[in-house]
């Protein structure tokens, strides 16, 4: 028996006389990492271990968690205290273990501090060839996480996942101010494809120096995959069964109806190969499955965990997610947007003229529930006939995400990884630009 | 933690590294949310983490551990990583004098950690009820967050310090139908008592939100404005403060040249400090995460750069002293040069006089969100009021201010006499780093011209 399962079982024993049902989740994380910047390169390694406890007591659910020093009796006491203020328990924990065959990809074992150092030096060399004043900072962390879910009804499940989290930041002083770009992504088997990193990180660093004043109004806007992922946050929130229960989901009663542009197929893929958020079962131990959220723009259904499913008298979709010691909620995992099979890889050329948004600095004032958004984009690029002509600072986009995603004019033909998602460039008509 | 501190001291005596450090951190985070009639709480989620950091022949390396019995092994692992490292050597850090001391938050009132969860939950519900009653329609939400941090830093110079921080915040949020939002945060360090007796302020928040209902739109363009102390603080922290964090400048020599000591970044009335010794505020610290004592650092004096914010390493690079601004944002992370309590110093002009100079401009109050893109910033303002002949006239729909920070600081015409500090437990983030508690503020300031959208 794995050491983690023994610890989990001991915590469950401590709950026996004080709870109706109990569930334990555990995370063990072994990692190596490198922090890289123009001045230094620092290697690190380490491990983290944490346990979360959820229990039902007097018909209410309580939660608690600990990282590092684990005291199972303290954990139980805190969870009892949490039950007093917790929500009602409307469901039972599963009484079966997920059927899961572990296939560990061992390729992560070949990644070493030296190989990551070489990778980052090569990336820096390529960037310096483009502009000698570019300054690259990066952090790459790789390792294997193990997840455990056990409950007092007999569930006992564990899986291992390799994960490589990378972030890159580039700065450049220019005549019109300082330029900065950032790009984060997570993979599971290999270091990020260098060409993709270069394309994403260099995109906002366009060296055009012409400031083009642009009149406010409706415009064609091309979102880079990084910016597109921010736009999709409202959709991530909107498909949650919890929002439906609260009565605030804009997708209520829209199942089977055309909600978004016919060119958009959005999926939640917890079984995606090389997906950083992939998992064979969710944080309640329910088996996951790939789901299409919008098929050619038609909304297909909500995501549920055990609680939201019980409240709506339906089944969990295996979408429970939570941080250690927190209450469960339905969440998306790896979001993918199908790329165009007929479009070209040059979304700007296909769009013709408009504004290119490479990052969204702030979504302050946006409402993920209703889908209304106000995005401060900082510097955006003005393009005509597919070519960037100049920049525009202080750009603010506003509108409603669902309206915007109904007005897709061009979808890119290539997906890029953004955090754990796979997204193409997208061109949207008539976005309000100030 | 005291016994783990003693173990760390013993382990340290065996280190043969040029410099070695053990950092232990125990945190407990509790969250209570009251949204209408629904309540939810999380935690306390406790976390213990330790990090061994060494420098050998100019090369840094670190090893993170989860249990104190791994301390000795962690030191060996970090040393092995440093010896194997192929990175170029860096300059040896400036080490502050050895210090052995302990500081525990103790005020006249009751520390946050001693207050039972039910009392925190009750206060959230009480305030949420009051806020809900003060708005005719819409939703009210009160969220209480608490982080108790117990940190120990032991290093090979003989330093052994321990600091216990009680950090708490209460976020009061009301949303009217149509999306008009009021969001107010009280953040503190120390006693729970300071969250009490806020009834009058809570009711006022609701009333003011009701009075802001408007559909009047002010035309975008360059405007003369007054910013309230919260917006001044946000401008100082987000748009300026991050630029003088020396590790950022170390990686960007061209920008460091632009922001060299003595260069002008603001008008004569602009003076900015970072003061980590304001112990009642969440950004404060007695010692930073390298064990350097906290201090007051004058960043801008009469519009000119006076100093940057330093860690031990950046201080060595720039041949100065560490300023006590090394902060860790994530377990096992590298100390970064980060702000603590950063504010613009106040002037002598009362707000009423500033309004007269504003003439027919805009009065801006509160912060909804915002971000910086290096020296450019944009800030979504919560409340905007037109001012006619120096008198507040009518509310207009919330707007966004943006620009280049040095242009804005140079166009500050006058500063008020009403310094006010705000803060947040999760108020400061940098790309790739997690949030840290900070305090920010300033007086009302009059700006001759700023882009308003």
C-alpha cells in the first residue's frame, strides 16, 4: 500500500466517531525548478505534501486542510468547527472506486537542471538575435504530483501526473515606453515547443513606433490565444452548475439552443493527452470524461459536482475541483476551442483591418456571471490589409462575452497552449473599442 | 516553531556554504463569506514549509521541505544543487549585521488568532445584513480573510529571528441591479477589535452607492482631475513602485538607466516612501524574508528618485545596503525586492482648496481594478463626479484613467493634507509570483491632465 493511502486511512479512522461520512484528499508534489534571468540562474528542488478533509456532521458539510506538518486530530477538530457554518449535505460520497489503469509517461525523468538551463539559454540566444535589448526572465518547474481521494464509504483512488509549468517574461525599452510580454503554459511530457513560445512572447513586442490615434466605436478585433483565454473566463463560470443553482447563469434554459457563433466548438477535455489539468477522476473521485460544452455554437449542458448535481436532481459530470481544504465546486479542466479547418494560420490577413489584442491587463469592472466585460488592454496594435501599421495605448474593450462570441468572423487554424488550454487566434466583429 | 528554530540553528552550525539560510514559515488561513443569507467558511488551512538556501562559489540553490526533520537533508540537497550548478557566478550578497530577536503582534486588543470562528462569522453576517438593508435592491456580500504567519529565519551570519503576524481583511461589496458596484476593503495587522464598530461606515457605503445611480456619461479625453487617497495609493504602488524594485531593474539595465538615482520622475510636490515599520498595517514587517530589519526608504524626494528597493543580492550589485524589502510570494520561492507600505507623502493643502483649483474637472474616488504594463497603467475608477466651479456637481458612469506614470507624476499640481493608507492581504502581484500583503496610500492629489476613457 502506498504511504499516502495509509495516511489517508488514518485520517478517516480519526473521523469515525464524529461524522456521518468523511472524505480525505491528498496531494504530494515532488519538483525541480529553475529561475532564470539575465543575471542569474537558480536551481531548486523540493517536495510538498498536503491533506484535505471534508466531513458530514449533523447534516452539514465542513472542510479543512493542512500542508506540511499534518496532525490528523487537529484536522478533524477544525473540520468539526467548519461543519457548524457549512452548507447542508444533500448527497452521499461515492461507495465505489474509479476503474483506472495508470500509464505513467516517464519522459519527464529525462528533464534535468542542465537540460532546462540549455533550453533557456538557447531561447535567450534566439531572442537576442531578434533584438539585443530584449530581456528574458523565466521560471520552469517540473515534477510529478500524486493525488489521493478516499472516503468512509470505501472509495480509494490514487493517480500520478507529471507536470511541467513554464512562464516567460520579456521586456524591451522603446522610444514610446517600456514593452513587456508574458506567457504561461503547462504541459506534461516535454518542455514547451520553442517556436510556439517565441511566437506568443514576441507577439506583443512589435517594434512599430507609430502611435495611431483610433476613433472609438465598433471594430474588428483579433484576440491572441492569451487574450482569448481571458475572454473565455465568463464561459468557464457560465457553464458551472453552481451558477445555475444561484439563478444567475446566463445559460439557464439555453441547452440545445444556438448561443455562440456556429464556427465555435468549445470542449472541456479532462482526458486530453498532455493536458496539465487532465485527471482520470475528479476531486470527489468521480470518473472524468471529455465533454463538448458548445457544439458549433449550440450549448450542450452544465458541469456538475456531487453537490450541484444533487440540488438539480441530475448526475455529477465528474467536474469537481477545489483547492486543498476548500469546498468543492464544478470547474472546467483543459478548455479547447476547435481550430478552423479551412482558415489560414494568418488571422490578421484574413480579417483585413482592425485591432490586435495580445494581452488583457485587467478585467476590473467585468462581470463573469452576466458575461459583461470591460477589458483594459494597454497597448494594442492597429493593422490594415493584414499588416501591423502602429500601436494604440490605453485601449479599453467592452461588451458582453456571449454577444462577442456570436460574432466570430475568423478562427485561426492553429491551436496554442495557454496555461492548460488549447486556443487559436480569433477575430470578432464589432467590438466596442475606446 | 520555537523548537524548529532551535533545530535550524543547530543545522546551521554545520554548514560549510559561503552563505546559508533556513526559512521556516507556518501559516493559517481562514475565510468566512456571507452573501445575502448564505454563509460559507474555509479553514483555517494550515501550512508549514521550510526552505534551505545556500550560496557556494557565487551560485545560489534552494531546497524546499515539508517537515522539520528534513532540515539537515534539505541543506545538503541545496548545497549539492549549488555545486552542480552551471550558471554564471553572481556577486556575494551584502549581509546585514547578525540579529537574534522575536516579534509577536500584541496590541491592547485581541489578536485575530484568538478570536473564535463564530465571532468572525457573526460579524460578517451583521455587516452583510446592514449593507443589504441600506440598498433597496441588489446584493450584499461580506468576506473576512485572515492569515496568521509565523516565520523564522536563521542564517550562517548568526541571525535567528522569528516574527508572528496577524493579518486580516474585510471586504464589503454591494452590487446594484445594472452592475453598479461598491467594493471596500478594511485590512489590518494586529487586533480583531479594529474590525468592530463599522456600522456607520457600512450603512454609508450602501447609501453612497444608491446616490451614484446615473446614466450620465462624461466625454473621454484629457482631463484635470483630483484623485482620492486610494487612487493615489494605487497609482504610487502599481504604476511607480514596481519600477523601482531593484531585481526588476537588475534584469533591465536600460530601464535602470532611465530611473537612475537623481532622475526626475515627478513634479516638485511628489515625494514617495516605502515604510515597512507601520506595524498596524498589513504590508509591514519587522524583518524581511532574508532577516534584514524593515526600514523607511525614501523612493522619491521632491520629484527625483532617491532610492530603489533592495534585497541582499541587489544591494551588492548596486553597492548599497539592503532596504529590508526581500519578500517571498510563494513557498520555496526566491526572495524578490517588493514593496511593503508605500505611499505619497502629504502636502499642506486642504481638499476644499484643491477642488477650487480643479475648477471644472472630475473628482475620482475608489478603485475597481487596474493593471500596469511596465511604465504605462490603466485604472478603473469606482466613482466619478463632475465638479463645477470647485463644487461637486453630479455623478457620471465609472471611467478608466490611463497613461505613462512619469507623465502623470510630473503633472501633479498639488497634494492634499489628508494622507490615508489602505491595504490588502492579496494586494500585490507580479507576473509569475503569487500575491503578498501590502499597504498603499497618499493624500488627495490634483493632476493637471490625465487621459480619461
